[in-house]
């Protein structure tokens, strides 16, 4: 076959070793059109846009991954094993569980707990804790500090349920355990990356407060997503 994997139209060499991974493919398109130069679209399979371009002269790719852990694990696995990507940075949104967080706050996830059965599927005798790459985490913090953008750092939850049967009540045990926020993809990314001995980081914007019933306005979303994208890109070019 002309391409290394079934879910990506890129040829070997089309994708940079460092990649940003928004869930929404249209956000990947937005980043490519507004932040990158010399952009080439390498993938449109299943509408999951992927682009390679240059940010401040450095070669960077950006690829949509879809929603949920299974979708993330497919794209992360194929990017790593099919295209030899070495550094994967997820940029996404999350619901805050920690009371100190506000709409628009940025989070760097040190680790990602999960509510699926990774342990059983991997045949592990205990509980695995998928974690971020420490070098990427350190760079992101340095870049956020330099830009005077507060970056909250700590553990999060990756859940397979967007619409939980009991609503926010199902999040209470995780909130009590001290997790900062909930999203859907970080654990799959971290686990896939650490099993392959490559680097990964998840940066998140707090888009809603489930326990307070609040959501970001469109203006807040545009401003804070821009902060997250810039921190992601600045982190990416320090690793290439």
C-alpha cells in the first residue's frame, strides 16, 4: 500500500516528528491556516484533517483525532508506529472538577486516571497510571510562565462517558480523589506513548464547570484556545 496505515492518507515522511493533536479536525485546519507557514494537507481520510507546515521555521504537524480514547489510541498508535512521530501534544478542552479552577484556565495533565478496563486488556497485575513526558511538561510550564499565562499542573480523569447516567454525581469520587478536570483522550494518548517509549503531553482549556453549571462564552473560548495553541506550538518547537 502507498500509505503506512489504514486511517491516514499521508506517505512516509509527510508527517513531522512533533505533532499537535486537537480532537476536532476543524481545529487542526484552523491551526494550520492561522499559525503555520508552507502548509501541506497530508490527510483527509474520514474527514480527519492532518497538516504539516512550519512554525517559526520549525517543521510541525497538526492532526485531528476525533472523540474518545479509542479514536485517540488509533491515531496515536498509527502516528507513532506508522509514521515515526516522537512527540505528541494533545490540545483540547475539559470540564473542571477542582473548585479552584475557572472558565478559560489552562491545565497541563501530569497523569490521566481512567474509567475503562486498560488493566484487564493489558493483562496487568495492578493499576497502571499513564503519565505525561516530564521534559515536555517542563517546557510547557516555562513557555507559559514566559507568556505570563497561568498553567495549572496536576492529574486529570479520562472518561469514556460524556453523558454519565447520574450526571455530575458520577464525577464526585474523582473530584474527592483530587483530580483537576475530566476529558476523554489523555489516558489513551499517554498509555500509547509510554508503551512505545515516545513523549506525550496533554494541554487543556477549562471549557465548562460541571458542578457549577457554567460554560465558556464564544469570546472566552476563542481567547483561551489561542493561549493553549500558542503554548502547544512553543513547546513543540523546543523539542524538534
